[in-house]
């Protein structure tokens, strides 16, 4: 019998109640990296809405790894308590809590989307010197990054390792390493942004070296019983850039380094890429990597309809479906999807009166 959107899914010791995940979505609402009430309500409401997995936004492992001064962070122990509060509430709603560990690379020290251009945040306004594999700016109005030396690379790896330890202390069920969307780890993968001539540049083996080192460092801190995800951009959508064939090979190696699932996105490395965005346009990457690399995958990208999401799971194209904008529009997308597909929904007890008439959830309150 084929799996469905509401079939449980297990990775290591963690069982997810459904295949529906809340994708990491930057909120640009922190001060000094601290989670606050906005993050609690934002993620907590989506756990209430029935998602199987709920992930934080890109959470910086180092202060210079932020995209903007308002990014969420996990670079110091003081961040743990507020993150734990979120994870604990997500658990009370029956969802699994995850955290995306990230370093922005050359896209760092930039303004939030709420601020006017230019993108660069000056040091006098709380900005910093961004870093990258090579001194190549993302775009003309972005800051020029400094090329990382070997000690800087070691500091990045150590930052991810320490962040994984803090994530464990905060009570998260899974960690996702962000190696997509033109941020630091993706910058090392792509020959468009990585012009190095040392052991971290040039050949495929050299360009993937940092991602594997980060995966190893995180896995050393992250218990064997808990799953580890990696988000990648499966293609740069530019000739001569990172491509799907390389993504398959990377996924095979990630599997051997203790990674359990590849979250398959695309793009973000260069501003001039022509991306053929359409409903489900990135599902092809999740399907190919799942089949050819023999690793679990998550599909993302303009997945908005319950039947569409269910077909991805039932057809074996991916193991999980992560939603972003659809979840912003409707925090209760999972329970509404359940109703549309004739499945049992995970309504909060407090909201059972709002369940569709005739549904098992509505019937349950009638018996109380």
C-alpha cells in the first residue's frame, strides 16, 4: 500500500506523525540572535495546525554567519533557553521540532527585506565583514566578502559543531544543515562562487569537502538516535554552475557521513539565474536524488494543494513535503488538507468545535 501525506514516517528513533513539514522561513525579528515571542507564536501556531515537522528559520552558528542583524542565532549558550521554550511547545502539539543551522557567507551583513536598499549594512549600523570561499560579491549592492583562510574554515566547522551541541540541549528532534540558496556552504559547492586553488576548491571532491566536514562535526555532537538533514540547492540554474548530477553524488556521500535526509531546493547562488518557477518545479530533484542516491528526501517549491502534496508522497517522489508560503497563508493547512483528503486531522482540543461537521474530530467533542 502506498504511503500518503498523513502516513507516519520514521528516521532513526524519531517518528513524524505525517509527511508535512514547515519549511525554514526567515522572520528577521531577533535582537542579538535571541528567539522571542514572535518566533514562539509563529512556529507554535503551525504545530497547532497539525504539521508533522516544524523547523526554525536559518539560525546562525556564528554572529558573522547571519544574513542580517535581525537573524535568529545559536552562537552562544544564552540562546538556548528561548529556543528550548519553542521546542517544548511544539512537542506539546504533537509535532517534531527541528532547527536549521546556517552561515550566510557572502550574503551576510545585509539589510532585512523590510528595510530600503542598499542591501549592505554598514559597520556603524551593526554590520560586519562577511566571508566566502572567494572574494566575489553576490551582487553590486552587496558587501564584498573576504576569502576565508584555513583558520577561518576551521572556525566555521567548529561553529556548526558547537551549534549542534546547543541544539541538543534545547531539545530539538532533528537538525538541518543549510547548504543551499547561495549561503556559505553552497558557495563552496559551486564553481561560480568558489575560485579557490587549495584543498577546498577546483575539483568536485575539493568543493564538497567543507560540507562533509560540517556534516561530520555536527554528527559528532548530534546523537546517533536523532536524524540529520542537509538542505541543498540541487542546481544553480546556470550553465557551468552546480548541477543535479553533482547533487546526486553529494547526496551519496552525505549518506555515508551520517546524513539521513536531503532537503532538495534550488537556486539562490547568483541573482541572474533564470528559474522556471511553477507548481512543484523542484520535486524532480527530490525524486532523482531519492532514487539514485538511496537517501530519503524532502520536496519543496510551490507545493500548495493537498492533492498535489499527497501525490508526491504516494508516487514515491519524496518522503516529506515542506511548505513555506502556503503555511504562512494558512497555519492550519495540514488539518484543512486532512479534511480535503478524507484523513483524520490533528486538531487541538481547544479548537475541535471548528472541525468540519461529520469529521471524527468534531464527533469526539460531541461525546465530551
